C-alpha cells in the first residue's frame, strides 16, 4: 500500500472512545454502526460519526454529561448536533 495506511478512526474518535471506556457507567454502552464495523472488523473506510447503544435508557443523560465534562477537561471543544433516543419500532 503506498502512502499512509488508512485508519478507520481519527485520533479524536479514538480519544472519545478511550474517554468513554474510562467512565464507570460506560459498561452499559455498546459501540455500533459503520464506524464500529470499520474500526474492528472491515477496516474499509473512515466514518465521521460514532454510534452507541445502551439498553439502560436512564443512563443516557448521565453518560452524555460525564463524557462532555471529561472532554472539556482534556481541552476538547464539543457541540452536540443530535442525540436520539428510540424504543423498539418507535
């Protein structure tokens, strides 16, 4: 392969995942979607978003708040574009 090898996750995405892994509450969180497939299985492309799933609906706000606080402490600027909650086929 010529040039730089493709990395499925950016340094920032990896930092976000590492930060989440450091949160006690993240044990109820699962990394899903195209970025997860690319990062850990297919290694075929770079995705811009990170998708997470949790069956513990009551933990979403707490995990989000703690993640944003942790990123802020690391000097990482953030803005929340979309946070979606769904249940079953809703």
